[in-house]
C-alpha cells in the first residue's frame, strides 16, 4: 500500500492523489479532506501516515497541522491546532501558548488530552487517569458508580441504577371461577423504582384455556387489568394457571402466578340414594350405623353393640366404592375387645388411617374409662396400629364417648373427647389431643373450657379442620340450665389455645346446643336438637363465621317442615358451602323414621336444597340420628335402629348429589 505524503505548507485547494484517492486541502478548516476516489474511509495505516506526514521532524516546519475525517461527512474527529515547532531544541516551543479542550500548554511539556466524560472498567484505571479537569465525570463499570473530578480528586456522585419493578400484588395464588359466567377481574399492581412505565403481559403456563372441545375461559387485557370470563358450559370446565408479567424494558420481568379452577357445583336438589349398606354378618341389636365417616371412596360404619367379641363389644365395618357399587372391605374389632365396650360408638377416617372410640372400655378391673383404637390400611388390609388412652385416664371418663362424635382424626392429629372427665369438676369434661410420629401416637395436650363447670360435658362432640378445633359442651349452663355451648380452639406450633366460646343468639334452657359440632375453614355449625322454636324438641342448627379471631352467628337453620320432636341438629357436618343436618326423629316416613337436610350457602345466606330420607324408610329407624358425614358429592347417614337385619340391626345409607 502506498504511503500518504501530503504537502507541508499547502494552500487552499491544493490536491494530492494517492492510491486512487484525491485529497483536497481546505484552508478554512485547516485540514486535508478526501474528495474523490477511494471512498470515505481510511485505513488505520493511512490515518497514521497523514498524522506522521504532517508532524514529521524533517527540518524546521511552521504551521504543522493534521485533521482526520473517518466518516466522509466532513466532520472533524480529531484536530491539533497549528504549532510552531523548533526541532533543534530539547522540546517543542510554542510561539503562542495554545489550548486543547481547555488545557493550556506551551510546548515545554507533554501534550495530554484530558479525561473528559470517560468510561473505566475498574477503579484502578480511574485512579491512574491523568489530565482531568474540574467537572470531569467518569463511570466505572466494575461497581456501577459515577464519579466527579473536583480538582483535588474523584468523588462518587451516584450509583447508576435501573432496578426491577416491585413484586406484583393483587394476584391471588388460587382463584375459583364462577360457574354462572361472571367474570373475574384482576388488577395486578407493580411499580418501577425509577418511574419508567411498565409493560404488562400474561401467558397460560399450565393447563389450557380450552377443555372438552371448548373454551374454559377467555382472557382480555387492558394494561394491568385482566378479565377472565368463564364458560357456562359444564363440559368445558377445567383448570389452568396464568403468569402475569410486568417489565420496564431493561430488567427481567417480574411475575405472579394464579391457578384458576372452573368447576360446576353439585346439584344438591337432585341428591339421590346411591346405596344402602349393611354388614355381612348383620344381626339384631347390632345398631349398625351408630357412627359413620367418609374419606374419598371409603366409608366406615360403627356397630357399637355387635356381639362377636362379647355382648355389645362392638365392631366397625369398612366399605369401599368402585364405580357406583359399595362393597365391604373388612370388619374390624379391638385387639382386646370385650363385652360392653361399645367399640364403634364413634369413628372417623382420613385416608388410610381410621380411629374408633370405645367409650365403655373397662380394662381388666375398671369401669367405663374408655379407649380409642387407631387402624391403618396397607393395600386393602387394615390392622390395628395403637390403642390410646389419656395420660390421666380414670373411671367413668367415657374417653371416646360417641353419639355426638367425640373422636376425630386429620393427618397426624387425633382429638378425643372425655365428656365425664372430672379433674376440674364432676362431669365437666376434657378433650385430649394426640399426634403421630412415625407409627407412634403420643398425647400432646389436654384442653378444657376456660369456664369449665360441673356437668358441662365438654368434649361430648369434637371436630377439627387444620389448626382449628371445635368442642361441644351440650350441658353448659350459661344460657340456662343445659342450654349448651361450644368452644373454638386454635393451634400455634404445638400449643392449642381457646379462641372463642360460642352460644346461640336465642339460647334457652335445655336446648342442648353442642350436641353435634362441625368446622370447615372459617365456618362452624352447631346442633341443638332440643331447641323449641319449631315445637318442643324440634331442634335447630346454628352457623357461625370467623373474621380474624372473632366468631359471630351467621344464621339459624331449621328444616322447611320442622315439627315438634324432630330432633333436628342431632348430628351435623359441613364441607365448604354445604351443611348436612340430621333429624333422627322426623316422622314423615313414620314415627321416628328420621330424615336429613342439605343446605347450601349463597353469599351469606344458607338455604335448604334437599330433604333426604331412606328409600325404605320405616318407623323408629332413627335415620339421621347419627352417621352424618359429607365429602365432595357424597353424604352418609346412619339409621341406627333400622330393622332390616333384625330388630335394631341398623343400616347405613349413601347419597350422591346430582351433576
């Protein structure tokens, strides 16, 4: 490549041609410019040639200058003004001092281009910089800081930041869509620390917006407001998750995920009997259905007076469902079963663990102390895991008593009532809480009412949901003799504490409020089967709701055909927005044939949806006297004294809600 050698003292308009490129000297700008030929860009070598040619120390030169235009747009990228150079001295001497970017020099020192506004990779490089002027600024990429030169040194001005938007709020972790097509509107909230506008988006991250051949829901968006509109077609029901995102365009997006479920509620008005179940060895006097519980496709039924292990020793029967058919899986008895134990007077089941109360269990030489037996299932076989009694068991405690449901199990927690335990006062009652570690159950705590008094029967009925337990004391007297009360306890860590005492708003003597209890989430229901508003002992049930730590009565329930002697509220259960209430002596199907009633909640109002009775209702069967339980679309009801297998042999009935 030919070197570029330009005239030392050019005049305006002088030209030089090198390698096909024409250079023209422009005296007004004091520079050579490419005007034709090789194009607008110079190679590094050619730039070096131009600078070197104009600054060469070949003899004595006056008016040396150079200019470099690397873009061809006539803009000056670098310029050194005219110098008078004396090559015979030890250093160049300026006839008149000049300035470069505000810094004066006179030729007796090196010429250094000052720092200006510069980017440095590290603090070490910034510290080594020279030629700075007051007011210069520098950015160091290693620590993301901006510095100002004050003349005496560098000072930190700020950390250069562009932070991510704040975490998104306003998006629930789980959302149940309305089955009537009502849209769910979600306003997602996030802010950018620097105030930049956010861009919002969403994506379906699990599941699909379509199911069964149609759209489960549609999603529309306006900035940070998202509207999810569900279908009203049951066949398209489904689940999906949406990730909501916000970004400032610089940082990664912040996200929030919500799982959406569209499930159409069961039609409880179309509830119908699915099965009647009895034990394979049913006999007169067994009282099959004395208690019942359900977990998934498994139901367990107590027959507290069954005689295999001795007169009225009791037994429990497990049934499982396949399709619409229920079959007996196993008969259970206590490992030490004996006459008059009443094993099966109370039962509960959770998955592959069930608990059975035997309130009259005596041991070798005791009277009515009571016991609870825990069984576990492996495959299709149940075996006894442990026999449990309270640490201070005593005669006549009736530990695991029954009728009101004084045994309840959930996961690794077991709660047992002892309605006649009298450590505080005769018959005041206590409740015991046990927990399982591995295969061993241990007593965790004994709890009593804060105002325990004689003959309250605290623990006659119990229920649990998560860290909330409800205890019935049907003979508590604050509202009148035997008006009754119920107590709410909550767990924190391993400790249970009383949260509230609840009573009927119209409490009266002999109502027996607390005969039955059930809790689910922030709702509790309490039966008072001897309440008289609908007639003597017509009965009632009361619904309570929790807000924070306070419980208030939401509604008093009574059947649409309430009548004296119905015993409405003798047994109750609740799941979600559904309550089932037994009226064991209701007489529409014959004296004390019994009935049960299903209520559902809409907003804050509970309404009766269905009255259910046995398909073979008969006098004195006491259908609904016990065995009331509900899970999803399935309800169990016991008819303790039904006579199909002999007098008082008993039976169990299973009902299924409509789709």
